[in-house]
């Protein structure tokens, strides 16, 4: 591949070579010293894998261009990669690049069921399951729209969804996901590309962003993200990416990743009371009726979470009370009862999310320390994803609990509105000191332990009651 790249105008290959490294595996080794910011490698536009490059192909370009509806960038590149790999001649340089791709990937999409179960309860677990189904649907659509139309170019015995040798759709998609680079162009549009040899450079959070696209020439360059000595591994920086995304797209994790997060989805059904009024308030606050808000280690409970829920929990009397205030009133507390209701709901929700993890944080830490999951393996990686998300959610819960304690003290409402004497739904003890479920406001508990223990039994009725009230 190197000789082909040189003949096409690639610059810098004499100072680099592919090598195997103990932790990262295949990567790029420097053969001389580089100072930070120095150009290491440049790949010219003519040999970059892009949608435009695929469209310009004399054999398959017109087929890809004429697909209706148009193929996504990912499907276009994946189909083109499969096409080149299936050809026996005519694409020598491109074929040599494809031959350098890994024959398998360690993305969560390829995990055995027991390996994926290690991170049950995480966003990665849910997304991986959904993505696997989506890939099957996308493949069927690709067959109908493109592959079956030109079987002379796309023999279906080779262009399969699952493993037949190393030519199959899921493998090609993972090739694009793990090796493509994305850039925003000066006109605001974006470009996704795969750059031969440059796609072998691994990620490190210890280097600064150092791969650049020159829109005027169309070339891709890699700069030294730090000083290198001869024999060092060269790195690029993928970005501030949590382990869940690293494992899904690239097949690895960073233990103790400071970028770990949990994407909290907040949604309200259009049939909920006062939905249109609430929609206007959300819009004025830069939100929507369905929001995905990232909880992070640095900011486990962003203001937008509470702002959203303050608006969601407004009732008729609240609307009257805030009529004279700015529409962005959710930046401030609406009133005491609304604030307490929102924070109780958050605490309960975080408890339920944490209870849904297959293995709790302390147990995972113990298992990792004891070597239950072989270091670097799939289950080990899944465990680190679960650790990261649980740590974020625990910080979020603690923050919500602290805010709730302060709000209850300020309002004088410590346990909610209950009869003078009620009975815990879990242990059935009578007590004057009970709390209501923060979501449905109907079921009493004597404490958090009973609430969590009763959740599986209570979940269905809780959702039914809450949906009627629009929560």
C-alpha cells in the first residue's frame, strides 16, 4: 500500500511505518523525531474515500448516485468498500488499502450475549440492541434500492449482512464508523472521509487535535500532537468521547475515562395537560418536548434538566402565577411545591436507573480487581462502560438529593401530602412518616429502600397513573 500511496503523492511515508503495539495493537510508528505541530503525513484528495469519490467511479458511481431515496453517507461508503473488495482487478491501490483493514472488529455489535450483558442497564446496551435491529432493516433496504438492481456489480452471495469471509455489510459499516474522519467545511457543510494509512493512527487523549482537512486542496494532513522520539507511536485525538461511544464505534475503552456520561432522555406526550403552553415555554428556554441531555462527571445534573421538569410539572395555578413573568421563568424556581415535586421525581428516577444495571458499581469494581474479566477483553470493556455511567448517575442522584433536602427544608414539606396515618406499599408498616412515589404521587413508602425494593411490582401501575396526569 505504501508504494501506491507514494505514487499518488502522499507525503511523509518515509518517516513512518505500520507496527504492532502492546496495548493499542496495529498503529503508526515514527522513524525520526517530530516536534509538536510538525506535519507528519499528508494524503492527497485523489485517494481519499469520500461520497464524491464513490460517485465518480466509472462502474458503480451512477448506481450509487441514482439510488432513491439517496443512500446515507455511511451506506454509500460501506457499499463502495464492499464493491472494491469484491473486484479482482482494476482497483489495485484501493484494493491494497481495503486489504489493510482489520478482518474483524471489537465493537459492541460483535459481542457475545453474555459479554454484552455485563453492561446491562447502560445506554450502550440499549443502543447496541437497537443498532443491531436497525442494521438488518438498513441492509434489506439497501438490497432493494441498490444491490438487487445490479447483481452483476453486487453479487448477493458476497454482499451479505453477516460474515461470509470478510466481505459483509456489518463489517463494512464498522469499517466506516471506526476509520472515517469528519470535518466541517468553510461553507458550513461537512465531509466524511477515510484516508489511507492515516486511518491507522490510533487515538490518545494525551495529544491535542492534530488531523486537519484542507478544503482548498482537498488533502488530509496529520500533525504531531506532541513531541515524538524515533520509535514512538503517533496518535491523533478523536475528541472528548465517553467509553460507551468509544466501544460502540471504535472497539476500545479508556479506564477511568473523564469524558464518561449518561444521556438522559426527557419526554412529554402531546396529550399531556397544557402541552401547547408548555411547548412554548420549552421553546423560549431553548428546549423541546423531547430532550436528550448529557449528564457528565463534571456536570452530573445540568440546569436544563431541572428547567425542563419545572415546565413539565406546571399545573393550572402555576400558569396563572407566572403569567406576569418572562417565558424563561424556568431559570428560577417556579414555587416551592413545583421544585420539591421535580427534585423528588429526579431522585426516584436516578434510583430506578441505577437499580436497572445488571451489576452494581461496587461489585463490578471487585470483579475487575479480581480479574474476573480478562484485561482488554470484551466483558472487561463492557464493565468499564457500566462503571462510568453508574458513577455519573450516582453523582447526579447525590446532587438531586442535596437540592431536594434544601428545597424541602425551605418549603417545610419534608414528606409530601399524605394522610395522618398511612401504610408503606412494600413492608406494609403503618407510619406517619411516609413519602409518596415522586412520579405517580399515589403510592406511599417508609423510605428509599422500600421504594426501590417495590419498584418492579409498582412500575406498571406507576406509569399508567403518571401517563394519565401527563408526567
